C-alpha cells in the first residue's frame, strides 16, 4: 500500500507531527508499504537538521530519519523560504519540494493522511 502523510504543524508545538511520524515510521517498516511524507506550513521546521531536545524528550529529526531510510520526505519550498530554511538546513535525505510534487504524490498514493 502506498501512503502519503501530509504534516502541517511545527515539530514541538503539539503532538500531531509526533503522532504522524510514529505511524509513518511504523508503516514504513512493514512489508508491502511505501511511505512518503510532505511537510508543509510550520511542519517545514520538522526537517531542520541539528535538533537538540531535552534528554528523554522525543526528537522529530530522528523520527523523520526512520521515514527517510525507507521512503521519501519532501518539504514545501515556499514554506521553507517563509521560515528562512535553506536547502543546507534540511535533514539529510529530505528535499525541497513543490506543490506540483505534492499533487503527483497525492495521485500516487492509495491513502492520504493529513495531520
């Protein structure tokens, strides 16, 4: 099954990105599943490399890396620019993306989950 996650919220303001990436990471490890994640709006900050969180607190970057290892992660380029995020700031394996790519991924997917 091909599953697209569209994530809208920033990494640590609420638990939606956390829960989305928990599910995406779990599904990406299942046989027969293909997972892609598109980060839009404040979720562009989820792909910022070098995240340092208090000990014992979840790290969105580590969770995103699990999805990257077996799937694909795109980050809205317009949203990146609005937040001062450059290509060099992105977690390795993620990439600046476009609405055109989001449209293609949406057509590709069997399921689209929005968080």
